[in-house]
C-alpha cells in the first residue's frame, strides 16, 4: 500500500512538472505564427520590365508609377454584393501609394480584407484591370490570370486565418504590365 502511495505521488509530480507542449500564442491571437489582422496593410502591385514581355518600346514600371492616376476594373461585386451587371469602380493613387524604388503601386489592403476582418470581393473578383494616366489613358494592366491566382491563394490563407500568408501574398502576388508608348 505504501508503494502504491509513492507511485501515485511520483506520477502526480511528473504530471505537474510536464510543460504544455502546445505552441505559444504569438501576437496574442491564439493562432501560432499565422499573424493577426492588420487594417493598415497595403497591396503592392509590382511592375514587370519590358524585356520580360518581349517588347522593344514601352513604358517602364517606374514611368507607370510616376504617371499613374487611377486603377480601373470591372467587377460583379459592389459593396461586397453580387450584381448581375458588372460595374466599373476606380481607385486613385496618392503619393503615399507610389513606391519608386521597387517600382510598384500600392492599394489599401482593405480593398480585400476590411478593418473588421471581412473578405471583400469587389477588387479581388475584378477583371479587365487597368492603370490609367492623367487623361484616363491606359498605361498598364493587370492580367486577369494574376488576379484569379491571387484570389485563390489569398482566400485559402484568409479562410485558414493565416494573416502572415495573406500579407505575404499582398506583397508578392500582384504585378502590372506597362503598355507601349
């Protein structure tokens, strides 16, 4: 009986001494290293150099960033609600949305994930996406395939609550192609 008592005490000590092997909660959100919602995140749309597009003459990505006034697209979503007829929203570019070093244009991350954490379909379900200059002339475009691929990957990461991956995709998944002069 005495042995049983000592075994019981030893087991109790072992169980209380064991550490919890669960990963620590990073960023206070309880989802490991998946990050957290960042309402100030930006979407980076990088330019593709002309030589990668087999063009001899055309605007450079830097010229597009310098000249860009708006991004225009068609979508069946407006206000995150599906509409049978497509609408054509526009987003303007301010100085804080131009990265001259990369070069790239920036959009608010809230065009895809709202400050309240809602997946917003208006832009990410868009098509025929164009960057326009001062006279609303088209100076660059984002191929539909790029937006479609980004949508699938971002939606998967969002559904998994993996904001680290969402924001990595915001920085890497979008590219624009300058048009010829």
